[in-house]
C-alpha cells in the first residue's frame, strides 16, 4: 500500500520551485514597470524634440532574432544622415520572404529623429505619466505577497521542517522513512480541533508542549483538502512540539 507523508516530511520541491519562479517573474516585471515610469521624461523630451525626415532603406539582412525552425525572416534597414553629420540607422520592417525585403531597398520612408542624439524610429514617441504610474503600482502589489510566500512558506518553513525532522530522527536523518524510527520522547499526540478550508487548508491542534502546558494553535503548514479531511477524520494525530511551534508527522494511505 502506498503511503504519502503529511506535514514536516512532505516533499515540497514543486511548490518551492513554483514560488521561486513566481517571485523572480513578479520582481522583474515590477522593476521594468518602474523603469518605464522613470523613462517617461525621456519619451516626453523625444516627443517634443523629434522631427520628421525622409530616410532611405539601404539594406536588408537575415533576422536571427525573429526566425525559427519554421519561419525565416528578413529585416530591412534604413539610414539617414542629417545636415549636422549624425547618421541615424534602424530596422524598418520584417518580412517572411527575402524577395520582398530586397525589393524595398532604395525606397524612401518617413522616420522621426532626435536632433540632440542618435535616436530614431518610424513612430513618434509617446508618453503617459499617469498610465505608467498605474501600471507600476499594479505590478508592485503582488511583490510583497509573493516574497512572503517565498521567504516564509518556502525558505523558512523548509528550514524548520528539516530541524524538526532531525529532532525526531537524529542528525543523520536522510529523508528515508524505511530505515529510521523516531527517537524517544520526540513524538506526541495532538487533537485536531478545527479545520479551515480555502484554496489551501489549515489545521488547528490541541496538544501539550515540551513543558507540559496545554496549547491549542494552528499548524503553520498548508494542507490539501484531501489531507485536511484525513486529519480531521483521524482526530488524534502524531505531532512534534518544537520551540513555539510544532510539526505534524503523519502518513496518509
């Protein structure tokens, strides 16, 4: 019969990996949103200074950045030399066949340039402080939450679980339940008094701590609905008191 660990011995590699990836994604997105907001001054200056000129498409090349094993793309390149000597270059368009890109060479096109720099584009730059600020704030909201989940639910809880495991099985514990038995006076009984079910579930347990005092508190671990139902039906479960917390040490068949 297959059994599955519940509580401190449960493998949480997948959820830990997901939390790490989510934290990285939200932090990077937040950084770029605030960077975009900080760049609005530059966009404003460019829009105020940009002038429209006529450039020439001078060449084309195979575009590695947009090509794949299924699609081959060619990009055309424009060039414009101003009367003050600055040469403006940029990519104008991307085509899926080489003949179209080649046919564009020599064509005249309208672009926008900044007389104070070498910036150029085929579109007039736009700016919007309010929109950029709103986007930055929206993307900042999830960051504290996902960092809390990463630091407390992933890093801290994994460290605490490892400490509880070593208390129960000794310093040489290697996560193999078949060759380890709990050390004396490390595991006790707790009574499940309440279960709170949401996306994840929380379990409240009444037990005697290491000093013999009766305590009733929520387990700091998350449980699935199936695990919570199992613990609720079992009622009396094995737990490990540890400092000001405890770990649930159960197996579910």
